[in-house]
C-alpha cells in the first residue's frame, strides 16, 4: 500500500517567506534604532546647557524645527518618527526649555516633556548679577519660579538661618556655575548659593578681620561686601578693580573730600530696581538709562550722588576678585574715574582734571 508524500512547496512561497522575514527584521531594526539607539546617542557637544523658546502648545514639527535650528537635533525625521510612535505630542513643554548639544535625546526627554519627571540643568550665574537677574535666569532654565526665588531672598527665617545680617540675600548669592534639579524649591537654591559664598570668601573675610585695626576704613564684612558689589558693577577689567576700590575708599575716608559720596551710577539704578516706589523719578526707569532727574532724586535710598557713605546694602552679587579688591584696595590719590573705552577707565586726582577728561581742555 502506498503512502502519500507531501509535495515540495513552490519556490515563490519560499521567497515570500524570506521577504516577510526581511521586512520583519527591518521593521524590528527600525524600531530599535528609532526608540533605543538614536535616542541614546550623545550629541557632538559642546557640553553646555542653554535655553530655547517653544511656542504655546507646540507641535512635534515645531519642536523639531527649534531643536534643529539650535543644532541640538541631528536627524529631525528620525526623531519625529520615534516621538510619534511614543505619542508624546500632548506632553510637550512650551516656553523656555533647557537643552544641551552634547546630551542624547533620551537625556533631554525630561526637559522636553511634562510627563518624564525632573532632570538636572547646569547654568552660570555671572559676577555682578542681581538677585533679580538670577531669578530670571533660574526661571528660564526651569530651576525655580522667579517670584518664588525673589520671595526666598527676602524670607526672614531663611536669612536668619543663613546668618545674613540684612533684609535681603543680595550680595550673598555667590556667582558661579551650578547644577540644579529642575523644579527645585526656591529656598534650597538660595541656601546653596549662600553656602558657596561662605566657602569661597572665608579666607578674604578672615584677612579683612585681621586688617581692621590698621585699615583706613574698618569695614564690617557686610560693609565690605556692599562696596565690593559697587566695584563689581563699575569695573570691567580685572586689573582695575583694586584701583576703583581705592577711589571709593579715598572718597569715604579722606577728610579733604567732602561730602563723602561714592557718586556711582549703578547704585542709582539698583535703587529703582530694589525700591522702585521709594523715589518718584524711578517711574521713568527703563532698566538701563539713568536720567539726570534720577541722579538728583534724594528719595532714592541708594542714590550715592545725594547720600553720603555706602548704600543701604549690596547692589549686586560680586565675585571673589571684587571682594579681594575691597579687602586690599590699591593705595593712591585718585578721587575720580571716567570710562575711556575698551572697558578701561581714566583716573584723576582733581575735579578739574576729571572734567578735562570728560569734556576736553577749554
């Protein structure tokens, strides 16, 4: 009795099987590439966080365009396909978003999406920034809200805990590069900056204490910090900081210079920033230009053209170099200085010499 034998499958059927397998492998590879390999590949750098602005309720295409324009995204088509597979469009962030050309898309996902938790950002707070400047930058990088940060810098309990002998943390927020977790509590950010200030300035203030007995002006730590904040805003070149500090010390200490006024433009500007309602002339302040009326206004508590001595407190957050300049100011007999170009200043001993530098010889 014969048994039936299966006939061999047609060649076309085997080719179809191979084609399906190839398609399956290609599809699997595409998924792996789009969802694993491409998102985890680091960018070319540099490793520096910066911010881009995204529109309200952005689309994936709008985000891809912004990332490509900022040289953060190397393959927008591949990124778009992967993001659409993950259905991420409803969770896209809007407004200012921190990005980094060296980080992978996977590392940047928490910054781009609202449902991927927190991430860390690294940002710089430059010398001479005010607490208002720092608050704006922290909000742009998603570290903490501007108003929350400003409120924390005025919080009496926090200031007492941080041993700040003033009603504001201005001056004690050390300028440096920081790494923070996004959406950090504002008091935590303030405390971190003040801790950096204590660590970095300990040696300088120790030398200040040692020199008080022989100093022309026996500044307290807070007074020295206040003057350093003015020096920071006036000096643009490192070598001029001790000279400018010496000018201010001469103005405050020399008995022949009357009245003892610093006559520093940045103090007037800060008065309109920190106490805008105290002086009527501050209503016209645009954040940059100081008007003659502002200079004449004695109601501005920071107006060192009308009020003798130091301003009520720091007008910026100085770097260590400006603090060192006040701890050891250069000894000279200059009382005046004026900008001479290139960030430099010309220094004068007399008012006539100073006016000649401003207006030229008569």
